[in-house]
C-alpha cells in the first residue's frame, strides 16, 4: 500500500510510471512509458553568442544533424544554416560557428534512424 512519503519510482521528464496496486504480481517493477518525444532540439539565447559546438543528449555518434535558424516570432524552422555529424558523447562540432543574437536561436534535427 502506498503511504504518504512512499514512492513507486522515479519520474523523468516525458515519462510516467505505471503504478500497480499492492496485490499486483509485478508491483515491484516500475515501467516507464514515453508520453511524448520531440524529434528535434531547440536552442534559444538571451544574449549574443557564437556557437562552435553544441550537445544533443541521447543522439548516437555518427548521426547526421541539420541545423535551421529559428523564427523568433513563430518558433518554427527557417533556413538551413549548417549540417554536421554527432561526435563522441553527442557533441556536434560545426565547420563554421553559428552566430546568434539575443532572442534568436536554432533548431537541430537529427536524421531518422537507419
């Protein structure tokens, strides 16, 4: 039985634990179900920046990434400004740094899995 202060599992952003009643045979197993998954990464900046590289959490090495300028009004993608490949640890090193002004940003879109 759940009591105040007890936990069933850890909740991560975008995931919800499956909670079973105490009599359920798998009550000790915590299942994580993805609720929503973005296929892109959005970067916004409050100050002017020069970006020579950026990190994409969970993207494997060798994955191609397209980088688009972010429309500051709609938040949508504008023009393609760079293409690169993820390196070790999900880091993307750009051939030429991206220059962004305060309030601007970019969207990084990894290619779908092969």
